[in-house]
């Protein structure tokens, strides 16, 4: 029996109850000020019981790169349950409802940062990729040639960063293809940050929140590159920036150039704040694949929350043409979590096969799902 009824914020009568749940979870119990109640760029949903809001969540519209493709992804944020209703199944019911709602609204993917991964795994989400946090002491920065000139930019100059950002995004999966509002969230949400860019046109850049304290460990807000010489140039700039710091830290994807060629004793590289993804429309994801060679395979996808995904899928391809149909005799099956991982590319299908995570028959679809690093530079 359903515990709650789910509805969009526009249909909520207990508006103050909605914001009260948010305040108790994300604002230290203080009322959410009016200026932070703006819903621009996101959809908000409420869980009601007996006419009162007891849960809420938001979804950001985020066009997301999966290699050369762009798919609409719903970034889930602000999931909250009233403290006196927690551990009663409210959150689980909210998350079980959401994937079907997102699919009906035209999304292909969903993503989130979890407070606990097992909770969201029950709703079909899974960790994809490895966000590596590099913490480099000042005296361990590599000495590399800086082939490109560094110049300073302001947040309003974000259009000049687009080519480098696009180049970075299209060789990976999971990067949000930012609107102007998205760029401003990253570069100027709380205060304007400073951008240092390599080259003209820009081939790499770093976003810096300047800290005047000496001998601190400072975090670089974002580092993006589209060429090796761009990357080398901004790393050399960071060595210069760190002259009066104990260390700098920043995030790189699993194909980290720093790990590949600059690791040294005293440098720490650790996985931190992994992102979870979920495919909410299997058919949309399959229909845009660009496999090589020729093949024909049937497999099942198991999805407890979205019946339209919970099917046997037959995929045939030859000479650049691809056909997706339902039916056939499945040669193997994938959970929606496994399908999400192999679709995005990390862990890749080859990884899952190597470690026995999927049946060996799944090797038949290797041409469909290339390995790619998965990373999202946006926090939400």
C-alpha cells in the first residue's frame, strides 16, 4: 500500500510544509529565504500524506554528453524526508516513483550525488566512473614546459571556454553541456571566481577561488583541457600559483594525465564524491548507438521501477545501420544498474566481463558499448 502521493510542486497546497522539510534537512532548521525558493532550471516534487508534505526533491534539466551524443539527464538534488517520518519507507517510495516520471517527461538519464550509495542503488542508480582528487604538495609539482600563454578571464567570458569544455566532454560520458545559467552556477553562484585560461582559442583552463591565507591547502574549483599542451600549461600555472601554499587539490577523471605521468611520493590521489547514474529510457539509449561491424543479439534488462525498460531487447547492426526491437530469446540479462554502467562506459562491459559481473555471453555486445571515462564536473 502506498505511503505517499507524489505530485509536482505546482500542485502542492502545503507550500510552507514543503519548504519546512527542505529547511530541516538542508538549512539547519532555519526558514528557507524567499530568494532561494526560486525554481528556475529545476522541477520540484513533493511527497504528501494526509494533505501534508513529508518529503521533497528537485530535478535539474541537464543536457549531458555521452561521447558524441547529447542526452537529457535529470540531476536529482535536495532529496529530503521530514525527520519524524524517516526510516518509514517514504524516501524509498519517492525514489521508486521518480525514474518512471522522468522517462515520461522525456529524460533518457538521471544522475545524483548520494548520501549513501546503497539507498539509491535500490532505485536503479549505480556508481559510474571515478572522480579522482589529486592533492599535490607544492614541492611535488612536476616541472613541465608551458607551451601556451596563460591569460586571466572573468565569469562573463565563459563563451570562450566552450571549445575546450566541449572537447573534454565529448571524449567522455557524464559532462553537463552547460547553458549560460549553468556556467554562472559554476563560476559565480556565491561569488565571482577567477578563470585562468591557456591559449587563444582556449585549450585548457582552471577555475580558482582565491584564498589569501598562506601555507593552506587550496582546492581548484575546476580544471578542463582539450589538448595535452593545454593541460601541461595549466599544470605549470598551478605550480606557479602554489608558491605560497602547502598544497593544491583538484579533480580529474580516471584517465588522469597527472596520475599517468606525474605521480610522486607525497602526492595523494583518491576517489572522492563519486556520481551515480541511471538510464530511465533504455530504448532511447540503444537507438543512438553507433557500433562497428555486424551483429545480432537479444538480451534482457531488469528494471523494477520502469516497466517500459524491463524487456527483452534485440539489437541488430550492420554497415552503420542499427535496429532496436523488443522480443527474442535472451542470451543473457543485465540489471538496469549494469546496463547504465556499460552504456556510459565506466566500468566498461569489458571490465564487468573480466571480473565476472555479467554472463560471458554478454561479450556479443562489446561492439555496442565502447569504454569511456565517466565524469561530471558539476555539483548539484
